[in-house]
């Protein structure tokens, strides 16, 4: 039995909400580290920028090579999965 046509988009909506929630956690953890100052704060600021650039580049390559899928739902889902994986890794490292 096939899912209802809106089921994929519903999951994408939930995944988007989860990405926002997880990202807000990382933002709080990062801000605490940056506010503490010192060499760790400087290193974290540099790492944050480098990670964001790398994550965006990886997603652009995946999109350009067709690895995100052929439907808008697949592309959105894989893009969210990509960013959620990066955000969860940061939460684990910072937490």
C-alpha cells in the first residue's frame, strides 16, 4: 500500500522542525564556549565557519551529481539528513 501523497512532506516538515531544535541546542552550546573566551573559543569560532562551508560544499556536490534524488521530496529529505547528521555530531562534541 502506498503512503498518502502528503506523507513524505509531513516527514520533511517534522525533520525540519527537528533540525531547528537540534541546531538551537548547538547554538547554545557554542555560545557558552565562545563566551568563556580563551584559545578554545577562538578555535571553536574558526571550526564553526570551516564546518559550515564544508557542509554546504558537500551538499552542493551531492546536488550537482544527482545524489540527492530525482524528486523534490527525496532532495529535501536527503538535504535535511545531511545537515542533521552534521548538527548532531556538533551537539555530541560540544555537549
